[in-house]
């Protein structure tokens, strides 16, 4: 099957903290894999976790757009040094952090279409962006724009019914509205607005790439049933926005030939095709080959739960996105902002910065943690809308610290997963005898953490051989988009091994965690009332 038996596919994941790339063979087996860490490999941009946040504006989170361009220059050189034969690559696709927006200035399309193969991309595109720092998904500074957007379309429930979500601060619509209001001159000279996924596709295409339906579902602007922009939402955000966004497209669209820049600079075949890029959670769904009834838990900078939906639904919390594999289907998504950075904080304070000690401490405490329950929110959490650390003892008194480090470690992990179960059930997810949890992301390599996940959800936890499902999803989508006319996604991915069972829940798990979920709801209700 495939374009040719020696065809390879290039998949990328432009995530919050790093750019990752993988080359797979025609059977989708990994041949090469590498990454560029923004903080360490591109220190000149002075990011922390790939993002710039200033104490004076704690709710603002941006990333230098040019940092992502330079990371692409670097990662292709790293792949070349790894010995990748670019001439065999039949198609390219990828994933990227959702919701962030890139602002292409006047004349940038011409620059994209006329790149000089003797120069780095970052040299040639240094002046191409009308907004140098892209707002990213960790930003929560747009509550005012959210209210205006909801009012403009008839309220939060109406917006959720049409676009799959009520207004969220990190979503692109509110972020674009803020740029148009606070930087009108920059907005006026903006020729195109991309998501970070379609921005990455644009670099490979050598032209503006369309926004795909799945990542476009994270903007509060796309009607997820008609797959077209919702005019009232566009008008509630910024003037003349439709032309700046372009026409959205299916998430496995074959966009066109690879830019000649890459053919001449790296030796790609001129027949290599660019397939639409999508959001990282949609890419993870592709990479995990998620099926109806399964739940995916991605443990990365953000923690997300997502599942396959055959039909859209209106939700007051969480999101419904167009499905990246099947144009007629959807996916449900719950995003928890305080993921790996919070786990790293507690690892540093309670486990001397060592994951091994962290695991030992976690393993040394009983399920239920002696009745202690805690919530840790370094940054403004999305669900629930809370911030700060909130520790509770067995008597349900809020306390400032736990006496032991092992209690603190278990309180963090149990609290994160209990919250996920509570909000997944609110979303309508029913945990049953056939439920399978598929774990991915950095923390999915930590067995002790996965055991807590299995216990809290009272379900078996499976892992794929490659922890980075968003990156693998890019590679799978490259072949899927190239050969979709001949083969279905299942046919294209059938050669892949089934995920591995990582752990099963203990028999007493549900009797411990079901009551803790109820306790979590009560605690959150009281904290929200106070805040
Ligand atoms: O905001 C999110 C999803 O809605 C996050 O998972 C980002 O996509 C992480 F990059």
C-alpha cells in the first residue's frame, strides 16, 4: 500500500515547549525522531516553557512567532544530520498547540511564495509578522472580549451550540478581538491570520494554508455543523475578519505541493505533498487511533481528556470539535491548564527535583491519601475557573501545607485525576465495564502516575509505544491525506501494533474515589462561591 514501498512520511508537533519531528516508513514505523526545545535551544527568545509571561500582566501569555520559524530551520538541519533522505518523503503533516494565532503582515504572502533556498527561513521572514508575539492558549486576559462575543451571537449557550464551546479566554476569537482593539494599526496591516497549525503548514506550502475544521473548532468562530465561519461571531470580534481567515478546510486536505524552497534547500521530492495541519489534541486523537467509547488522557503542558463523538452536542463546560479523521464525526475535549508545569513544581519542592523520588513518594501512600484532597493551580485554571493551591485534610479543613512530602505528591496527582473524572462525567462521559483510558504525553511514561489514573477512573490504562501521539498523528495524517481517495484511515494504520495495557485499577478503587469525586464537587462549589 502507499505511494511507493520506500515512501516515508514526515510528521511534526509544534507544541508549547518544543518542536518535535518524526520520519516514519511506509508501514508508519519510526525511522528518525528529533526535537528542538525552545527554552534551551533558542535561549535568545528568553521563554520559560516556550512562553513569555510578565509579572505585571500575569494573565497574558505570548510566544515569539519567529522562534517557531527558527525552530523549523533547526529541526530540518537536525533531521539532515540524522541522515534522513528527504527525497523519499511523500507527504508532510503535523499538529500544533491549539488556539494561538499568527498575524501575517502586508506583503508576507509574496515573501512566502518567493523564499530563497540559500537562506534560513527566519532570516527571510523576520519582518513578515504584524504582531511579533503570538498570543497562546495559556493566555486568560480576554474575559471582556469573551462577554462581547457571547452577547454578539445571543449568549453563551447559543455560541456553544454553534461553535462547540461557550467563549473561552484562550480561544482565537477573543484573542483576535483583543489584537484588533489594542493594536488597531497592526490589525490594519494584517494580511492573514493563521492558527499555529496552519501557520506551520504555510511554511511548508510556501503560501497561506487554510485553517482546518478541527483546530478551527477551537476559535469560537466556526460553525461546527456547516464548517463555515459564523458571521455574527466574526463581526463580534473584529472588522473584515473573514478575508483574513481564508476558507477553512477538512483536516486531512491535500493542500498542494511542497514549497520549492524545501526541494532546493533540503532535497525533498518536488512531488511531496503538504497535508493540512491540525491542533495538538486532534493530532493526538489521530496518533492514538482513538475509537468510539475510549477516552484519551494527554498529560502534557496542559492535561486534556478527549473522546470520539458521532454527533455534536451543546456543552456549558468543555468543547466539541470537528473530528480530524472523519468529516462527519466530532470529538469532545476537556482542557486543564495546570498540567506538567505544576507536576514539575511539586516534583521540585517535594521530591528534590527527581521523578524517581516522586514515584517512590507516590507509591508509598495509600489510595485515598489518608483523606487528604488538594487542588493546585499555578495559573488561572480553565475548569474550574480557580487559581492557587487549595489543600484539605481529612476533616475537610483547608490547610496551608501538608506535613509530609508523600502526602503532597499523592494529593497533587489524585486531585488532578479526580477533577478530570468529575468534569468528564459532567460532559456526559459514562465510565463503564468496557471503558479504556489511553494515556499519552510526557507523564504517560510514569507508571505510578498511570496507576492513579487507572484507580480514579476505575478503568484499565493503555499506552502507545510512542508517548508523543500528536507528533505521530502528524505522520499518520500525512499518509492518510495523501491516500485518502484509495484507502480509509483504518486501512492505512492497520499495520500498527495495538496499544499496550499499562495498568489495571485495584478492586477497592471505585469505593475510594467515587466519594472523593463528590467531595471535589463540593469543594469546588465553595471555592468558586468565595472567588
Ligand atoms: O488549550 C488547549 C486545548 O483546548 C491545550 O491543550 C493546548 O492545545 C495545548 F497546546
